[in-house]
């Protein structure tokens, strides 16, 4: 396992991060890993050299955090050797989610952030969170209120580093400017959807993260299983596969199958699986710090772990990239045109 600095910090994290959205039983149709399974997966990940584990308070309404915390303790490793990331923002009850009650148990108000952090600490069984991430944008709360609350948590020592997830480029840049202006703790990472068939990030967010020194943490790097090799042109909806019943995240399937064809060719050349090559492609992209891999079976985890061992030549990376290269949007193409030869 190799390690990379998280953004401009001195913190080193494994280039694969164990995602625990699958831990528990109440999060859409994704969560199905029980406590025994969680213990086995966390132990195997740590044994493979992963030192970075990502969860969120909303995953199974806190059950994922509880299982993650207990699994780390069961593994018998020192707390300081594991980088724990979790998130805040989402509704933490059905009443809060539907707007029928529990009105403050959601969002990025100071009230919710402070309460949610205490609850995450309790569920994780720790006295600090290494990376605390805001899990989306909150249209109802002033950004200054959110950033000040996060800064207070960081200064108190309950949180070591701050990150954001699923933010737009304009919101992220505004947050960075405000943090610098007020000497508040800055976001050091962006967790975002990024894969060979999900490359919207490359338009604005990825260049911004590169310029501002934020580490990029891709979620759903296999696009909900599409890049595992299960989905083919002649079998676009395999029985029992996750996307067949939960078509998320959205992708352009026509170009996606082009990517799978090339992934399959390279996988055969490398004696690897389609999923391993897809993950390796991401690890070769500039700005990517650590890829969040999730699994509901040990066989999936074992397969994903091997992706860290695969090296792709620049030619193979280019072949894969060409299958799904996004068209440049304005003003990117104008900026590039104006700066030719400089």
C-alpha cells in the first residue's frame, strides 16, 4: 500500500480508503454488512495497509459509525494509527428528512453541527475525528455560521481536519476565501463522485482543488458497480446487480460500455479484473489522494485491494481516458485557446 499527503497537510493517508456505507441495514438497499462482517472487513483493510476509513452519520442513521468504531477497537490497533473520517449535514431521522418534525436535526447550522459531532464521537467511541466533512451544501444556513462552527470544533481538538463533499466550485471557493480572511480552519479535501464514466469533476472542481491544494477523495469510483464488468452491452441489466434496482449514480451508458470494452482489454493484458483497472485509472489521475472503496462482500474487498498493485503505462491511461473524455465547457476552451504557447 502506498500513502499520499492529504491535500497540503502533513497527514498521510493510504491511497485506498475503506468506505463503510455498506455497514448496517437501513441505508437504501446498499447497507447489508452486519457486525461480524464489519469486523472482518476492517481487520482485512488494516492488514492490507489501509489506514483511512470513511463513514457518515447518516449511513443507517448512525449504525455505520457504531459498527466502524467497534470494528477498529476489535482489530486491536492503536487509535492514532487509523485516520477516521465522517460527515455531517444530512437529516438524522425520518421526521427531519420529510420535514414533519425534528426540524433542527439536519443541515449545517451551528446547532446541528455541534450536536452531530458529539453524537458521532460517541458512536465512533473516540474523543476526536481526524477528518470531519460537511456532507453537501445547505441553502438554509449562512456559510459564515457553518465555517465558524467547524473552526471552533477544530480549535477544540474534537476535529483534526475539515473537508467538504458534493459542493460546487463556487461554494467551495467562497468557503476557502472566507476561511483565509477570518483565519478559520480551511477545508483540506473534497469528497466527490469521480470515475472513468463520471468525469464532471474535471470541468471546474478538479482544477480548483489542484490550484488550492485540496486532496480529492472519489466516492463511487466504480459508478455503483457499472465498472465491475458485470454490465455489458449484451447484458445491461444483470439480475441481482445493484444498479438494476438502484440506478445511481447516473451515467452515459453508451460511452460507459466503450470504457468497459477497453477496461476488459487492458484487464486481460494485466491479468487483472475490470474493476481493478478502473480503480487504477483513478489512482493515475492528478489531484486524487485516496479512493473510497466500499464492499458488501469480502470477495469484493479483496478484489479492490489488488488495484493498488496495478501500474498503468501513460499509453494505457490515455486509451482509457479517450473513451469518456468530457467535452470542454465554456470558458475552459476559451482560456486554453488564449493561453496557447505561454
